[in-house]
């Protein structure tokens, strides 16, 4: 898998955690809260934070009630970006969206 160079968050309604995990432990890369369908434009640069290696990138979306919406784009050193998203109308309160994908730094 190509190296992840950056992660772009363009929607977060309501709360998003981004975690990098290994068998030895995890690191929180990002925690954001928003609502009312407000725009989000946040970028995380994992190679600036983490040592080289193999990780599991974990995305957790939490809904506080009402609409929920999460869009996260994983960019690579080569090849196309991958978009991870949940775009729904009203949903139950709680952690309703989970994504766990391999990540190389």
C-alpha cells in the first residue's frame, strides 16, 4: 500500500475521532466537533506525527442527534485518494460510523 501523505476532513456532523493504531498501542491524530451542517476544512499530515510503519487508520463518527454526516479523504504518495464517508439523514445518538483501514507511513 502506498504511503498515506495527508487526511482531509470535509464534513463532520457531529463528532469525529481519527486514530492510528498498532499492536503496541494507538495515537489520536484528530478530534473534532461540529454541527448544523457547518463546513469543515481540516487537514492532518500523519507522516509529520507518526514514525514510519504499518498502522490501522480508525475513523469513529458520533452523532448527537439529528442529521449525521462524515467525509474523510485519505491521500497517498501515489495513486488515487480514497474517500471514507457516511452521509445520512437523522440517525440514532451514539457512535454510528466506524471505518478501519490499513495505513502505511
